[in-house]
C-alpha cells in the first residue's frame, strides 16, 4: 500500500489550547474555584463572619437610635478581601505543589493567558462573595437611614467591587510567584497585616519614613480603597500596580 500520499498528522498537529477561547478558560477557572472544597469553605466562613459583624453593628445602631453610617456597607468587605487574597494565593500555589500546573500548561501553554483567565475567573467568584456582604449592608443602611443611596455610597460600593476583583488578581500573582502554600500564606499575611502593623509601631518609635512603606502595602491600600471619599481612588490604582507586578 502506498502511504506516500498520506498527510503527516504530526506535522499538522496543533495544541488543543489554540482552539480554546479565552472566556472558556475563564468559565473553567470559575467553576474550578467554585468546586474547590477548601476555597469555598473558607470564603463561606468569612462571608458568614462578615454578615454576623454587620448584624451586630446594625443592632447596636438600632438600639442607640442613631442612623447606620454608610461606611458600614463596606466595612466588613475588608475581611472578605483578605479571605479572597489568601484563598486564591493558596489555591494557585497548591497547583505547583501537587503538579496540577503541568496539566494546566498542557491545556494552556501560554502562561500569561492562563494567569489572566484565572484572575478573571476567581475575581468573579470574589465579586459574588463580597456582593452578598455589600448587599446586606445596603439593605441595613436603607432600612435604618433615610432610604436613599447617595452618590458617595454608590462610588464606595464600586471601588469595593474593583478592589475585591484586583485582590483576586494579586492572589494569583502571589501564588504563581511563591509556588508554595506556606510561603504564599506568609506573604499574604505579611503584606496585609504584619508589615502595616510593624510600620505603625516603627512610626510611633520615631521612624516616620516607614509610613510610606506601610501605605504601599496591600492591607492599607485595600482598607483605603473601600473607605468613602473620592480621594481613595489612588488606593485602587496602587492595588492595580501590585497585580501588574
């Protein structure tokens, strides 16, 4: 049998990932994050804690007869943002430790494309988590306030959503850079809590220059980004720089 006319299948082979659309990758990452038991459990617990804190704050405001401040809408979002940053960083780092990243590279050889898709997919899940807290806070403020949503409040909610999405991207970057769950956990805690607290102590001890270091950490930037006031858009830009880095 003459096989010289047969096409060479190997020469015409193309990776399956070339045909995978970007939004298909995003959907796959969203479902993978949603179905990961440890990630879903931790985010659920943190969202529950944030809602309990909001309920307690609402009850105290109702008992004292004072209107609930608009900041209460996003005050608990800081806790959710930290949980998103930590869980995403650990999940990405775990892929390197377990070898799952090898399969993902086979499906998507273009690493930047996969990282962007994972950022968007996990960011959408993060928006759902923080959206529950913000929606509950808006309901409480409308019931105990004057029944209107001010422009400042709407702007703060928008910045909170953008901040949460960016924190998911920062988590992807930290996990991909450290490639170790322990290192990723320590890095997130250091950037979000330890360095700001240490800088605050050093500033009180007479080293005011460390305030600049503290203001550039993820924890301080996230806290400023969800605080009412148009001047806090710069903090959102700072978090975006962290994601790009």
